[in-house]
């Protein structure tokens, strides 16, 4: 009889080598390599916007040092909030591959409606604001029905809405064409002067890093429990620490001036809520699926019509809210509200921030970053006493570059996927 045959360690198979490679990429170096791989594959994320903001800041500061003075940045944040909230709604419709050209008219009509109901009719201000937002939701519902049931392209229906709502705005304002809002009211103070206490702004600046650390650690434990690769704890702590440091420094610098506006804080809160809805809920996954491939989403059991309806209603509601805050910023509801470059800036901000015009790819943070880019250009040119014509040309050029980058990145992702 022969005894048991002793063997050496089994040779590593493909799965063992892959597991070793995955475990080697869990540190900070692995995170950097992952970021590099995403960029090479065409997933640029917020990188172009970050680079653009650095270039804009350097150029305008070299031409006029007042650009980075704390109080100028505070005013910039006030201006960002109104159009930024409108742009946040544009992100919703772009994600499903559609467009709303009437957001400027919706915002203007909402500001006029608030002025009429509050100042002329004597409604409580909160009820007047609620009525304006409800009007926006109703307009979005009409657009969705025209698209879902009649097949009317959103470009056409919202263009018709732009004209109709502009006419309604002129009609309800009457011959005077303007309604002054009470300067001492809470709404006007919110839009013009109210800023956070220093302690509150510093406390809120701690929240993103803490949330990143808690969520990242929870996800890391889940992946390790499933015997999957997970990012290293050191890399996670480093990212959370750098984010917290950056936010605390920014808040501290703003507090050297007037401080962080409450209105900008509301804008950031809406961005966070929409980002959570898009990334952590069934509705958000459905929005991405419909924008990526409508027919595939329908075959997967997603109620496509309901998703379109929710996107249009959310877009129009946010446009109405943005219009109300714009009226508070100016302490006036007028015929000029919502006109001019409001449509341009709202749509351009979403695209410049990284939301794809082709649908299915983007983020709520696109509205925040994009509108900061646009308002930074506007503020810089104003400080240089240059004409608004240059602002239009530069903003148009930045928008064209953003679309070109999006198209090239999309082509790179397709070719990378085929490879």
C-alpha cells in the first residue's frame, strides 16, 4: 500500500491572481490608479469644471485682485443660488434626454405671481410661494402629458410654454409692469442680507467629511464581508480629511467678509437632496435608465411615462422656486424677471457642470459647479468694467467646450467598452 502523497502549495490560478491584484489596489495608490483609469476611459467627472474654476480664478485675480476678496465671493454665492436652483431642475430633464426651454418664463411668472398674491391680494407670503411652486408643478405636468400622450417633442412644447407664460406674466403685472416687495420682509432679507453665524457655517462644513467617512466605512465593511476588494481605510480617511479641510478653509475665508448666505445654503441643501434621490433611490436609478435607453428601461418594467412626468414637474417646480428667490434678491416682481440670459445660464450651467445632453449621465452637483463657473465669469468681467457682450461670448465659448468634451468623452467610453 502506498501512503498519502504530499504535495506542495497549489499553483495560483487566474482567480487567485485576480484576487491578489484587487487586494493590492485597495490603498491610496490604488485609488489614484482607479481615478487615472476612469479618466483614460472617458469618465472625466468634475475634473474639467475644477480645472476651469482654477483657470478663471487665476486669470481674473491677476487682472483685478478684488475678484477673490471675501465680500465679492459672498455676493457671487448670493447670485449663484437663484439661477442655480433653476439649473438643478434642468439637470432632471437632461438626465432623461429631454429639455425645458421655458424655465426662465416659469421663474418670471412665479415671481410675478408671488408679488400679486402677497403684495396686492394680501396672501401670507408662504402661501403665495407655495402657490407659485404649485403653478410650476402644474406646468411641468402639462409638458409631460403633451410628451407622453401626444408625442410632442419637449423642445416644441416648452418653447410654446415660454411664450404663453411670458404673456401671462405681462398680463397679471398689468400696466405698472412692476411690484415692489416689502424691503423689511423676511423673504427679501433672506434674498439679500441674511448670512449664517460663523459657528453654524463651520459646523455644517464638517458634515460632508463625516458623512463620507461613515458611508465609506459602512460600504467597506459590506464589501469585505462579501469577500470583495475594498478601498483602504487610510485612503478613505485622507479623502474625508482633505474635503473637510478645504471646506473649513473656504468657510473661514468667507467669514472674513459677510459670511455664508443662507440662500446659498438652501441651494446646496437642494443639491444634496437631489443627489441622494438620483443615487440612492429606485426613482433615481429609473431616471438614469430611461435616459440611457428608454426602450430597455420599459422592457425592464420601469414606468417610463411616470419618470418623464416626475422629471418635468420637478424641473418646473424648481424653476418657480428659483424665480421666487430671484424676486427676493431684487425686492421686486417685474416684467424683466426671467428674461434675458436666465434660460441660457440655467441650461449652460447644467451642461458645463458635466450633465450630458445625450441623457443618462450627470449629477446634481453639475448645477452647483456649473453656475459657479458662469457667475465667476460674470463677476470677473463686471469688475473689469467690460461689456456684457463679452460675457455672452465667453459663456457661449465655455458651453461649446463643455459639449465638445462631453461628446469626446462619450466617444471614448464607447470605444473603450468595445475594446
